[in-house]
């Protein structure tokens, strides 16, 4: 069945982990140059990438289109209209309401794209791994450390033993004390943060289980953990990756939290009630 005209780039991102080396070469080019693709012939694209025309054609059918022309039409519809509407630039003369609208629409698109690339099997494995662990540790550096603390704040309510620290020295110390009974969730949009990769090396030496929340791309982090959970975010003139990735990461943390809380049943409900009772003294 041919894909909808609105789904070309998202479909490529979703299928990316399963692509062959040649398919990834074509996918990378399309993702980086969507506007150029809609003005290029199949021969031009094949020549630019030094691949056969048939390889490009097979790629198009692989992602759900009848051929190159059908893929170009879908891509043009996505790039020229919806993408410009959603990722439009913020201008100096924009009103507060206009800016709010642009930011909100971009956030919605980020969440929708992340939902489109959810791998149900990986998600289920991550939930089971966290439920079966003696303790769960969240690690993130820079902007991702805020996501790690949010995950700690949420998962504490499930009654599971969780931990998160921001200081990089404390992170290394905590990582060194883990065992094969523990589980670690490493958060990094780029997947190439030196601090996170250093922690991963230490974690792996302890035998602890590993999950990553990272951008949908091949990276040192995504290729080295047991379970990668992917997010998708677009960078624009006014939205740095730190902004857009944060929305996707927070949403993925929420997905894990709700799944775990429901799986915990009465134990989860009891833990949440204890926390609610404990913090009532902070309310007027």
C-alpha cells in the first residue's frame, strides 16, 4: 500500500535502523536535501550518490511508493506545504500569539514524528527490563540532565528504586557501583556525548542492563546499548535541537512511566498514594 503524502520523511526515519548500507546512503541524502530531491530525476540522484538507478527505485518501493516519481510527489507535498507551515521562521514583527502558534505547532509535529518511529518491541523490552531491575539509574549531561531528573521525579512515584544525579563526578561514582541486577537509562540527543559514552563504558563493565533515549540515527550510544528508544526532532532557525529534542524526550519518559505504573498495579497505586500523602504538608 502506498504511503500517504504526509509521511515520506517520517517513514524514512522510522525504517532507517533496518536499512542496508546503500539504503542508508540514499536515506541520508533525502533527509538532508528534500528540496533538492523534488527537482532531481532518478538518474541525477543515482549519479550524485554513485549508486544504480535500480537501487534508488528499490528504495522508493521499500518505503511504500510505486516508484521514484510517486515518492517525489509525496515529498514535495510534505516539504513545500506542511513543513513550511510547521517549521516556519519567527520574524521580528510576529505577534506574541503568532510566535506561540508556531512554537506549539512545531512541538506537536515533534511528538507526532516521535510517535511514528516508536518500536513497540523495544518499548516493551525496556518496560520489562526496568520492572525487573533491582534499581534504575538515569544519566544525562547538559540539557539531557534535566530530562534525567524528570524521569527520576516520575518513576519515583511507581515505587521502584530509582536514582539520578547531575554532577558528572557523582555519575561516574554511581555507575561504578552498579551490578548486573541494575538497569541504566542514558539520555543523549546526539548519542555522541563524551560524558555519556564514558558512563556507558563503566556501566557495561559492571554488567548492568542498558537503555538509551536518543535521536533516530546511528550513533555510538544507539549502537552500544541493549535497547535504543528513538526520538525525532527538527531544528529550525528559532528552535535549537536542545529545545525540540527535549519535548520528544519528555514524552518518551511519560510513555515509560505510564506503562510501568499500570504494570505495577496495586503496588504502583500504593506507592503513588504514599507520595501524595507525604507532600500534602507542602500545600496550603
